[in-house]
């Protein structure tokens, strides 16, 4: 397996601080919406229509917020958040890479859920049910046809290697990075 150097968490925090928050929130909203659409899960957003969820990266000094409107995610004002999930960059990386069980991250208080906990738990469970494999992410980002071609051409292996490197930089064993599901 190809090994890429893992960026240290300090580098990830610095990169987050360099980009304007509205651009980061817009990119996050688009990526999450495309991932949901690729898995026919946009209807799951109906239950949280109009609710603002903020992700606070405590050690990066950044808060990103999203709102579900019309079965799509959009950037929102963090000041209007009804749900707030806060924690260090490493915990969010472990969650995004599925390197650690989400319940473990919350029970150990590495991630903290505040506000409307019913909505927060609903979202956590819906996100946990999604397929986060590189093949699925490629199809979500590039569309079914082009994403399938990219996966077949080896891009999924590169994404998996990058995920493993990020996980290692976050202190997570590479063996826990999601592999292709049968």
C-alpha cells in the first residue's frame, strides 16, 4: 500500500485558519450534500429541515455551520446554531475517517454535543450509517460514471492511502481506515 506522509495536526489547524470560514463552510456543505445524494440519503435531511448545526474546531479557532434547506446542505451563521459539536481537529479527523467509533469520541468527551441533542444524535446516527469508502466518495464527488472510472483507475487506492496518512497524523491506527465494502 502506498504510504503518504501524514500531516501533523498542527499543519491541519494552520490550513483551517488560512481559509476564510465562508469558503470552508460552502465546501463542507457541497461535499456533504453530494455524499448524501450519491447514497440516496437526501430525504434524511427532511427531519432536520431549517436546523443550524455548528462544528467548532476548538484548537483551530474555527466554527463552521450548516443548515438543511430543500434536501440540501447550505452554509449558515454559527450564531444561530441549535446544535453545536465541538472538539479538537484530531477528533473530527477520527470521526470523518471513521477511525474511531463516534460513540467513543462522545463518551470520552473528545467531541461534545450541545444544544438540541435529539437533532444532534439523529445526525450522528444518519452520518454513521453512510458508506464512507473512497469509492463512494469518488462517485459522490465526480458522479457515478466518472467516479467509477476514477475508482477503477486506482484513485480509490490513493484516497485510501491519504486517509490512512491523515489518520496516522491524528494518532489513529491505519488499520482502522475504512476499506472497500463487499
